[in-house]
C-alpha cells in the first residue's frame, strides 16, 4: 500500500531543497467527497496532500497549463514542476514527452502505484450507497475500498465501484517516475477492450442511433477538450478565432480562416466535433477517462477514443504512452504498416 | 419597443472612396437605405453593419446627423467582415442596424472651444462631431484639429482636410520625415505638446490607437486640462450592440450602450479591461 | 387561489392541458433534464436538481434570428424568424430557477427588448415545485435572497404535502391552468395551510450550505480588482463552459451567420450561448485580448455576479442552485471563493 507519509516527506524535501517550483497533487476539497487539485509552494503545506481512491483526476493537464504560463512570463523560472501521477497519468506525460511538448527536465515525477485496485467512480459509489453520504474513502490491504459515512464505515470490494477504465487498466503503476511510491503489482486484465462490447456488434443503424441520441445532448461546453492533457493545440478545429493572431497577421489570413465547425449545438456539428477530436487523439489517448467523467450530459465519450485505441493496436500494434523515446504514432511509419487502403 | 432590433435594415452602398491603400487599407463608404432614409442618430453613435453570410461589425457613423441623404462609415480592413466590406462594389447591399451607443454630449459643449485630436483611422469617429460643429458654427467657440498618421499616405479624409483649413485651425503631422512634408514631424502627442492648446473653456475629443490616447492624455495634463474636459471613444469586441450578449462588458457598463463615448474622468473609474 | 390536488389526480390535470406543450423533468442516463412530455403518467416530481435549468426552454442554446437569401431576381431578402406561437407549461420548476428567470428578464428587457426571449417567456406558464428537501447537496438559495419555497417568477407553486399537493396560483396564467381542470381541485383546509407552513419552515432549516457574509461582498469586490486571489483561485480552472452554461442566470451569447450556400447566398443568423470563461470571448480581431488569462476571467465572473449586477439591478446574479459547484470538473467552489473574498484584507 502506498504510504501517504512517504509522499509528504518526499514532497517536503524537494520543496525545502528548492528543487521544484511547486507540486501538483491532490488535496481535500472544502465540500463533498472528491479532492481538488493542489498547487503546493510551501513545505509547510505538504500536509494538505492526500492519496486515496477518490484521486481520480488526471493532473497532467496542469503541466500543459504551466507551459502556457511560462510562455507569458518575461523571465520564467526554469525549475521543473513536481507532479503526483498514477499509472495512466504517467502515460499522458510520456505522450507529451514523445511529442516534444515538454522536456524531461520540466517535470519531477512523483509516481503513485494503484497496485491491485485503482480509483473509484463517484456516480457508481453514490448508487451503491443508496442515499448515504460518503465522507471519506480509503484503500485497504485486501483490495477493498473502505467508505466512511455518517452512519459508520462500509467495506466495498473495489471492483464494484472502480472507474470503468480501471477495469481495462494497462498501467497500474507509473511507467515513468523520479520517485515511486507503492509497489508494482502484476495485474492481468483479460479483456482490455471490454467496454466496447456495448456498441461494437450493433448494426450500422443502431450504432448511428446510439451515438445520435447521446451526441444530441452535447452542449458544447468543451469540458472534454479542456480536461484532456493531449488537447493542447493553441488553434483548435472548433475555434472561430485563431490564437496565432498577432498584430502582423493580415486581414486576408483572418478572413480566410475556415470555420470547420459551426457554433450551433446541432447534430451535424456535434458529430463533427467529437469525431474529429477522437481522430486527433488516435494513438495519443491513454484512456484516463476524464473526458467522460467531466461531461455534464453523461455522454459515453470514452468509447469513441477506446474504439480508435483498439484500431491502432490492431493496425499498428501500438500502445500510446509507454516509451518516451519512440516517435509518436502519426509522425512515423514502418515498412510493415498495412497498405490495403492504397489502390 | 415593438421593433425587432436584431433585424437590420437593408442599405445599398452609394459611394466608395479609398482613403488609404497598402497592407492596412481604409475605405470610406456612403450608404443609403433601400426603403426610407429615416435614421436619426447622435454624433458618436455607431451602427452594426451586416455582411450577410459573414457577420456583423460595429462601426462608428462618421457623417454628421445634419446630412440626411446618406450615412458614412470609414472602415479599416481588419478581419472577416471588414475584408468582405472592402471587396464590395457600389450598388451592393448590406444590412444596417442601430444607432447604438451614447454619443457625444454636445448640449454640454455649447459655447466651448472644441479641440479634436486624432491618429490614423481615429479621425473617423470624431469626424461626425467635427462636421456637426462646423455645421452649427455659432453654437461653439474656436475649433482646432490636431491630426496625424504614420505617413502622409495614411491620413484619412485627405480631400476634406485641405478645405478645413479655411474654416478652422488644422495642425497635421506624420511620424517620420518625408519629402514635401512642411508640417510637424513626430507623434500626435508630441504635436499636442508643441501646439499647446489652451484648457480655458475647452473640450478635447481624442481618438486613435490606445497607446496614442494614453500619451495624448498625458500631454494634455501639462497645459492643465481636467479629466472632465477630455473625451474619447472606447473600442471593445461587440456582437449584439444592445447590452445583452455580455461581450463588451467592462465594470458596470456595456460599451455598446453606456459607451463608446467616455470622458477620461469616467473612464478612469472603469476596470482597465478593453 | 389556493387548492388541493391529490397525487393520483396530477396526471389527469396534465392530460387536460391539451392546448399546451408540456415540459417536465425526465431522468436520462445519470441526470435529470426538462424534456417535452408525451405521456403525463411519466412525470415524476420526486427528482433532484436538473443539469440544465428551464433557461434552456425560454432562452434556448440555439435561436435562429433571421434568414437571408438572394431571390431569383438577384434581390437580397431578409426574413425575421421569431419563435412559433406555442403556449407552453413547464412543470417542476424549482424556486431558484424561477427566480433566475426574473433576473434574465431584466437583461432581456430594457431599452431594446429581445423579442425572441419575450415571446417564449410570455407564452410559458411556470409551475413551480417547493423544495421540501434540498434537491442538491450544494443548494444555498437562502444566502442570495432566495428560499426553497419562494414564489418569485412563478405562476403556480406546488408543495408536496405527502399524498397530495397544495397549489397556490399567483397570476392569471396560473388561474387559467387550474380552470382547465376545475373539478380535479378541492379547496384547501386550515389543516393544509398549517401543514404548508410547517413544511416551509422545515425546508429552510435543511439548506446545508451558506455564504458567510454576502452583504460584505459587493463593497469588498470593488476594492479587489487587482487582488492576487483571482490567480490563486483560478489555477485549477479548465476554461471549459460548464459553470456558465449550467448557470440559470448566465446570459452571454454569440451571433454568427451560418450559410447553406455562398453563391447565391442563403443562410441564417444564429444566436448561440457563449461564455466569458472561454479564452477567445473578449478577443478583438486585432489579436488583442483584454482578458487573456484565467485569473481575469474568473474575476470577471465573480465580480459581475456579485458586484456589477448588484449595482445595476439590485440583485445578486446568482440564485444559489449550486450547479456550478456540483459540476465543476476540478471542484472550484463559488461559496469557498466568496468566503475568501469576505475574509480578504483588513
């Protein structure tokens, strides 16, 4: 089991030694069960750090944020930022490294192992508790989650309330780290694409109807895009104003910028937005599941990316985010790559 | 009000004049409504011009309300809508809705000396006030124009500027030396310092790039202008023009309704977010 | 008037409203949403807070303002497209959501009335449901001059008395709805009235969250424009649109032309929701952005809701529904931010 005190000790030391600018981790929220992202600058504040099954968020998107902040500063502090990552989160860091978006020296990685379990799905927990309010959740040695409510504590087998993606986990321990907390435990997932069974065997009409029903609810809040660490483009296909606009950009350039997707939240535009985003993530998505978690309309977004993950595996035998030295999938080719689409 | 203010009235482009060419062109358009030319407005107010299929753009009306035949707009080619406008020909149809905004408080300025200070295309929003003052000459005191641009080619209303010299004091400038230029060489704020306008019973109206406005206001403090004597117009991104879409919101104000005309005394109090 | 309706009779009342389009909360996946009802038996008035408030019916996310087309003679024609005449009833409106409509009324009224908003608003009858228990763990209506049984903005307010509803009407529109099925309603008794009072008092005690000292906040915010608090609080903000799109009082929008063909030109001018948290909301064509970072945008949201709107309209632009707190992906809590504001400084 991960010892939280070890994490705090390590965090305190690197802050005292001024090795890093600040630490991105999890801390308890003011209200409710779920934690909130913590940005810890002072060694005294490391006691705020938590590690428990509620630490669902993928914090690597704040590494992208940090890069944006640095770009706006005149004399930026060049020290790295420390970040607490789980196995899946560490794969996101590797994708950012593969794409040369960040340098290895920009991050100090505090890896935390999920060992035999993972993190919970808040909605599944609420259903399970049937009205009782959870105040705290902890790991235990036997792969259960111990849930504390006002009426006492309850042991729930982790499997019953694990996040969907944890049931298909490909990296239960960080793949890259400067410090590793917890142990690497072998976990055999016998069906890593099980969640696709809902839609894979449906007829074309049924598949279309399934996705139309869900995507019609999309309100284009772009939370899915904002929470994804891999959606770091300054100029996104859906933006009508390009961020690359400077005082020198000519009026013609601005006038000719193509509006790929209209702002209206209608079926056609919602489909284009989500499908284009999924394709732009093919070979890059590491299935942290955040897009689906944050969607206020409960659209099963993870399935879109999972399907492409499966295609990429079958076509190119490639898994995103395992080797920072490998070039990113789309930027290279091998002679063995399938060519049956070339006539 | 029963009229649906989002629906523009159709107008045809009656005349186009190229003011400035090159990479940042400016054209002056005169428009006439297709149905009736009834459109009353106050100096300083703006209208939303529609290019159907491209969008809308809020442009200040640069003609004086004393002219009833047409509305005049001077437009800098900047983005999608303005580029489209620049490609239009005489006879093409656009939409116009408005007028929006608060306009200049001319009633308060009766009997006062008016000093117009403009830079580049900034002359367009104050052109309306300037011509209204000339049209109702007896209502105002001395009139002075201090106007400059990067080069003599970048000055707008070049034809009218020469005629103006017969009716009021005109001081022009260009940023750098050029052959045959006999007037002041330097930035507009420096010209203001050079010409030392008197604050006694005076109002100044200034418009131009934000940095120019900042230094003009500094330059006016020297001879002793008070914040209440300095007026300017504020630009902000606008979409609805009627204080509802929230885009141009600064502090308590919606620039499209409570502005774009502000005295420096009022503008100082707003958050500097424009 | 004040009437009693048994729970069994409720679907029958709705069935009598044949000339109206009926909206009510419906369960979809893991959330509830206001949708058009075909079968009144399916209306379940025992629901938590919906994800989107009835704002989506009165001020829909997509509204066609006008259509334009070049006719055969090459003449440009512009056609206004106001919403259809469709008397509507919305059941199960929570008092906070009804109050939010009175706030958006102030924005869409004024000198230039927004005819699209008002047509939908005027043809809708709002039937509220008192919150005997808070419909969300993050409700704080009492802190912003609201209450779980407020009648502001409603035509009718229903309160659950166990096996029946007590129904109070406040407007002609509300009376009309009752009269459509007069025989289903009985007069209320003094016992019912006592019951109602008890429930109302109890419901206020059940609201768990509150803002520490809201009266301090508007004057404090006036001094806090340059405070470092905005940078700290916005560090984890994702710049998505959840807080503003779900907020029942937020009203920012965008207007865009969408074309079906460019030559000859044919298209529509469409109004869609927009939000001040998107990075490009205030960006000028020149590339200049008055609010280029998350701190300035969070500051705009808080100061607009709790100072600018207060000075302009004498109301907080917040009805305490708690949606922004429940749905923020990173747990930014507006009550926490407001408490920090009231504690800030000397």
